């Protein structure tokens, strides 16, 4: 269980609620609002069953719920202390989001198959062995594929989406070709890409890939 010395408020411009993350762990980046804006532009406030894979401190799911109260949102997260934080954050924002502790690699054991209209995820960016691994366990699991791979995310998406349902997955541009190759083997088709422009030319651009589930 986390104590107050281990957590700090998340700095979110214009966000009127107090939400927390761990002091040493993964911070919210510009990727989260990019993912939020992308799905808000695509979907109105009609009833939708939404799943976030790897929900961290819950901020993305909470913001989606604040903007789209008609959506039913479930967040799955493997790190127990982050699930604890996300439940507290949802309560601070008076939002009703279901956060579950779970491993997306065996998601079919605890969630019904093919029930979701929309899946969003900001998966760990880096393959094991690429770049330096953080000394902080929370950061390491969030940034590197230690407890899941791209294949695990794609498999979970294809198991959980309804036919015709869509997923928005955020990856660095350098991994998009790999993603497109992998989805050839499963019931997912890529239909769009959204790019986050950055000021730095050196930085690997962030891409959101929009996938649709077409069950054959
Ligand atoms: C880059 S963070 C994204 C956090 C949050 N979605 C956001 O946008 O701020 C990736 C998250 O995936 C979680 N994760 C990694 N492996 C997982 C697994 N096997 N099952 C469920 N969650 C996992 C990590 O713990 C981490 O919180």
C-alpha cells in the first residue's frame, strides 16, 4: 500500500482535479493527451464499451470518462500499486471507471471475449534490450517490454474487440512497420495513422495506429 510520502500530484495544465502518481515512477507525457484527443475526435458521447490496456495511474481512462460520461470504461493494469492509485484518482475526480489488476497476456481469463467497441493503449515503447533499462521498476515495466510484448497487446486487442470495433495503439514511428507486419497474421486491419508532431527532429515520432477488428 502506498503512503502519502511516495506520491506526488500530476501536473496537468487546465485539469481541475487533484490526481497522483508515484514520486519516482512513470510520469504522464504528451502521448496521453495525444491519445485522448485522437479518440475524442472520432467518437461522440454515445454509449460505448471501452477498454484501456495498461492503464497506469488511470489518467487516460479518467479523462475519457470526464469528456464522454456515456462510455463504460475498464482499465487493466498489471502493477498493483498503480491500480490502487488509479482507483483513488478516479474517486478524486468523481468518475466511475472500473480499474482492474490484471495481466493482459491472460485477459480472456477475467474479461468476456469480443465485448469492446473501442480499445486504447499506450504500450511500453521499447523492446527488451533496446536502450537503457530504468533502475526504477515501475518505469522499467512501463517503458520496456518486460511483462508484455507488441504481440501480447495485439493478441489481447483481437480477443477483446467486437467485430467492427476499433483500437488505437500508440507506438514510436520506428516500430510501426513491425506492427503492420504482425497484424497480417491476426484479424486486425490498419486503417489510419495519426502522428504527433514534435519540435525535435532527433526524436522518434509518436504514431497512433487505428486498427479495426474484422472477424473472418
Ligand atoms: C507507457 S505506460 C502507459 C500508462 C497509461 N496508459 C498512460 O497513458 O499514462 C504502459 C503501462 O502498461 C502496463 N503493463 C505492462 N505490461 C502489462 C501487462 N502484461 N498487463 C497489463 N498491463 C501491463 C505498465 O505497468 C504501464 O502502466
